[in-house]
């Protein structure tokens, strides 16, 4: 993050705003691992397979993530990922998260 500032890619304010108004909001409501589960670990694996190389020194897919996908444990869509999503719990969390995000966006307009 600081290297982005050092290289002149973004200002400190822009970095803070990007995190506060994107991932920060989501992860405040549902953590990053649960977010991956809710979105689908197969999708997360596909995105991370190329995005990680651009964001960090990581190469390839995380072994734990690859194992989950190979076992068809894709998160909410299959009922199991890093968390157990049997029943309506996952759908309820998604609904609460989405409503909270909408409420935050409405508050931004005030």
C-alpha cells in the first residue's frame, strides 16, 4: 500500500478512500474469508490466479483454496467452503450485508 503512494500512483487520501469505500465496507460487515465463500471459492480461485501476481509476490493459487475447489467446496453455492452454509444462514447474511451497504451509500449522499 505504501509503495503505491511512494511511486506516485495514488495519494494517501485516495488509498484510504478506496479501502474505506470498497473492501473496508464489505469486510467490516463480513470478513474476507466469508466474503470469498459467499461469492464462490471457484470464482475467487480464478481471479486470484492472475490478480495475486499483480498485487504481491504470490504466484499461483493458494493450496488451501485449490483444495476446497477441487473438493467442490465452493462456499454458499454448495453449502460448504471455509464455513458451513447449510440452511438459510448464508442467504440471511448476504441480505443483511447488502442492506447495510445500501444504508451506508445512502448515508454518503447526505
